[in-house]
C-alpha cells in the first residue's frame, strides 16, 4: 500500500456513553480517503460496558478484520480517572502525530466524507488554522432535529456574539493547535469556544460547505443539563479576549432572560428617536399613553 499523503489524529473522550460510543468509533474508522488515522480513545474509567466496546474495535483493527476504506488506522486507548473532559482531550492531543487534529465526543458522530473534505480545504488554504462545516443536531435515537449551518469565520464576531463554530465539525492544523496551546483545563463546558478564538486570532479559520457531523442531544448530555455553567464560561471567555458587557453576546443573553427589560429599552429607543426628530407632540402622546395612565389611577375607596 502506498504511503498516505496525510494523517488525521482524532481524540474521543469517553465516560459512560456506551449507548452511543460504538457509533462514534465506527464513524471515525469508516472515513474513506488517501489518509491514515491515528485514533485515540481517552476513557475516564467508565463503569458501563464502554471498555468492552473499545476493546472490540481495538482487536478488530489489530487483527486486520475491520474493512477500512482509508490508508490505515492506529487505534490506542486507556481507561483511568482524569481531570475532566478537557484534561482527557489534552492527554490525547499530546500523543497526536498527525498534521490535522480534532476531537469527537463519545455521543457524536462524523458523517461519511468529513475527513476527505476537510483535507481538501486545508490543502487549498495552507496557512489556515481551523476548518469547519455544518452539523446535524439529532435526538437520542439519531433522528434529525435541525441542521445547523454556521456563520463564516470572523474572530471579532466570535468574541462579541458567541461561539458559532460547531465543535464536532471542526478540524485543526496540529501546528496551529500546539502554537496557541491546548484546551484550557479550567474550562469544562465551553473550552472549544476559547480554543477557536485563540487559533482564529493567529491563524484564521474557514467555513466549508457540507455537513460533517451529527451532534446528539439527549437527557444526559452536558448541553442539556448545564446551561447556566455553559453561560458562565462563555461570558468569562468572551471577556478574557476583549469582549464587552455591551456586546451582542451579553445583551442577547440578558434580554432573552428578561423580556420586560427589552420592551422598556425599545420604548426608550423610540422615545429618543422622536425627540431627536423634534416630534414633540408625538412624544408627549406616547409618554401619556405609556406612563400617565398608571399615575392617574384613583386609589380604591374604603
């Protein structure tokens, strides 16, 4: 077999996700193209049958009984306690030897052709640090919930408006990852948001066409259970990279939580425009309509 022209290093952090793990593993192994795959499964000492599933595919690869469609797979794994998801992924990254690196969580799945399409984009843009594409959001049974088509990459918007780079559909150039540093282990929920900004500032990123992954929502997923903790980290990350409290990220978050505040701000804005245009009679009418009725109410009689 001819020497592959590229190598992808893929890390899967795994912890008690046996119900989905096999599909995740097969989604990596089944990638077709002129490249090899270094696949690293970092299990956090699962107590379900995750380890048995990993061993099954490890043996199939070792015995050359898995029908590969690429230039070869080197699968390595471990199962021991770690410091959380970011720590597990970083342990895998430190062993990465491929030119291109990514991680896929143990409840998400790569779409067929994702690696080959990412490789085309990297080769067309040799200085770009990360590439990403759309992803499908699916439910626990794999049924489509919605298609997420992300915005073109803009690091300033990423800081001001929040993360629009879908992690399961993102690949990085290994050189860029190690130049800016691995995942910040203090973040456990929005660590990808911080990493995309750091890579984007120095190397930039590109949104590609196509759908490269399935992102699974289910009752035990962190996205479903830990919305408040996600927001805390997102806000910290935005601020650490220069985001301001007046940015759309913060305004949209708080106004969505307090719709009455949005309504009042809209009224103030309309009033300001009326005064600015010297439409004083209309302003007095609006003021009387919105404020005066409350003041003119009679007190209840005894």
